[in-house]
C-alpha cells in the first residue's frame, strides 16, 4: 500500500482519537465501575439532595466543573423477571414518558455492554410548567439512560445535559455509558 493511501486511511482515526474524551475509571459500588470524563468530580451531598431528591441516595453522582452535566448511578429493588429483559423495553419507555411533558426518543433498544444486557434509552425531554399564570420557560434535557439487573436489584445509569449542550456531549455520553461494567 502506498504511503499516501495509508495516510488517507489513518487520518480519520487520528482525528477521532485526538478529540476523544479523556476518561478516568471510577468504582461506583462493589461490583460497578464506569469511566467518566477526567474533570468530573463527585457531586457533594447537598447537590445530590437538590438534584436527585429521593428516599434512597444514588450509588454515585458525578458532575462537570460547571455543574451542567451529570452522570448518576442508582440502585433499586426490582420485582421484574430478568430472564427476558427485552419484554421490559416498552414498560420502561412508558415510565420515561410519564415523567416528562414531552419525550423525543433517539434510541430505545436492548444492548449488550461488557457482557451484560441493558435497556438503553436516548432521548430529549421537555418539562413545561402548566400551572396557570406561570411564565417559566420549558426545561429541555438530553438524556442517555440504561437499566440492567443484578439479582433482585435494578441498576440505572444516567447521563444528563441541557439540550443546548447535546451536540457537545452526545458522543461522550455514548462512550461513558458503553464503559459500564457490572460484575
């Protein structure tokens, strides 16, 4: 192969590697790891309480330096049979749709990631304040969320960013979520 052809083949790969996100691997729980952007930090407890109000604290929440982008990992008890995860795909889609005023799905599928089956949903959501006399602007977010099951527990990995940052973060979100490992 001539050097010019080889260069032409390698140039796109070099370009992608030059702009690939720099990630660091973090242990979220005993059997759960994830690679996150190097400059992300653990969200402080008061931030978690404000951003993720729930009876059960997430296993881990990581945030960008400006606080606009979050990655969270949650664990919840599950009573669903996990031997056929595909049958749960429409159930979780409907659950996501109930949480928001409007949802535009970009992807909804079962995917095997690091040897484990996940339900994967990528979408843009809108929440509108529909109270009378309210003039608050709708909140729009880009989310990549995936569910997997470990014994009687459901693990939820979520990457969230304002929709105006979707183009900047979408590829990183996909790389981060593809790094999820559950043993």
